[in-house]
C-alpha cells in the first residue's frame, strides 16, 4: 500500500484564492509516490475538490456526530461526504485543548464518520514527553493513556470497519513545536498501537492497521519516519501550508 500523507491545513489560509494557490502548486508539481490527502478548512473543500482530478483526495478536519438538526455551527459527516470528501480527522489534540473535546465525543465522531461512509483518521497521543519509548514506556502510564484513548474511541466500532481506519500517533508535545519524536520511538508507538488494536479485534487485524505519525514532520525528517517499516505515512501540519516545503517533503518520499 502507498504511504499516506495528510496535509492538515488547520485554520489556514484565510482566503479562497490563497487556498487554491496552495493546492495548485502542490498538485501541479506531482505526481508523487504517496497517497496524498488534503485537509483544508470546510469552507474551501468544494473549490479544492474541483482542482483534484484524481491527484489527491480530501479530508475534513472534523465532523459533528449528528447528521442534521438544531446544532448551530456544526458540520455533519454526511454533509462533507456529499461534497466528495473521503477521510475525516477525528480527535485532533488541538480540539481537545481548545474546544474541550472528550473521549466520549471522539467515540461518537468515529461512529458517525463510519456511518457517513468516511474513513476516520483517529488521533491519539500523550501530552508529556516520556523519557524514552524504547525502555518499555508503553508498559507504564503512557501506554495506559494511549490504550484508553484507543479503547474509548473505538467503543462500538465493528471489526469490519477497522480496515478503513487510520490511527495517527500524534504525541501532543511534538505538534507545532518543531521538536519531532524520534523515528525509533514513533515506531515503538506504532507497534504498541497495533498491539492494542490487536487485543481489541484480533492480532491479524491489529497487524494490518494503518498507523501514521504526526508532530513537526517536515521536508528534512519525513523520510526518516515513514521509511521505517511499520509507519504508513504522516499527518503534516505546519509544513503542509508552505508550498515549497511541502513539495520537497513529498518529493523526498
Ligand atoms: P505540525 O502539526 O506538523 O505542525 O506539528 C501536526 C498535526 O497537528 O497533525
């Protein structure tokens, strides 16, 4: 399977022209060897979709768990699905920090994503930087945090859906800080995540789970993460809204 690169534009850019310019410059310099997914703000999804022509697919950055109704300001999975969106990011740590998103809400969103026919990219990760992943840190509190984030988010999700799930290991301390995790430690996290999903759904399913890494990925370090056997791609924030940097990142893979 091709490696998956998700460009999480977050709250950028501020105009449709800039959004289109960014998408155009990335798309026109392809093709790339990876599966490219663009996650612009909702308001630019429609215009970016018209530019894709098979060169990339779209992700929404979030969704609400109800399909429709009296929920001012919310956007449902069905709405974005109807716009031609394929993936949806669920449980990003910035939503937990700034908007109080809880494990229970994330679980509802995961279920709603599957119901709408979207492929969720579920974010998990610890807040504090551990001393070292390799020295068995996942046996301790960090493992418990990630294990419970996964178990809570996947409550009620049937086995057949795990095939279209992606888990993004996103240590919170590495997001937007310029301090990425090490490839070795990200790899340990990926192995741990597959083991947890294996416990929940069976080893074979755990082993096949798509796991990507996110947190200060840039053109220089991307290949070191995703060339590792077992990390299937990256969720890229800051570097994905800089056209030249992102182009270099994609070409280096
Ligand atoms: P960053 O963001 O690449 O800017 O660290 C990653 C993310 O938020 O997914």
